[in-house]
């Protein structure tokens, strides 16, 4: 896993959370990514996206910024497929 600047990020929830909230706001894995997106002036959302592979279409899920645990679980499940 790497961040937007190409630096390696540890594969654990704490490291990814810190990178999203205080770092570049983006973590990229082998077939999916998790990043922050501005939904409006005051609110940010967490987006988990998966690239198409093995006949599966691309997918994207959006979560409120306080739902990191749910977003992380989805990211983990997509990165293991």
C-alpha cells in the first residue's frame, strides 16, 4: 500500500486512518483505494473504490467520515479478492 506521494503505508487501520485524516488523504492498494473527498464546504466523505478485475465491474462506496471502521472493513474485503 502506498500514499499519494508514493510512500509505503503499513497495512493496518491506524496507519491508514492517520494517512487519510492527517496525511495525503489517499491510500492505494493493489486493486482498490481509499481516500477522502470533499462532499461540500464543511464535510468530507471516505470513498472506497475498486478497479475492474477478473470480469468484475468497478465499484465505489461512499461513507461519512465518522464511519472509518466500516470503510476500512470494505477496503480489506476488496483488497483480498
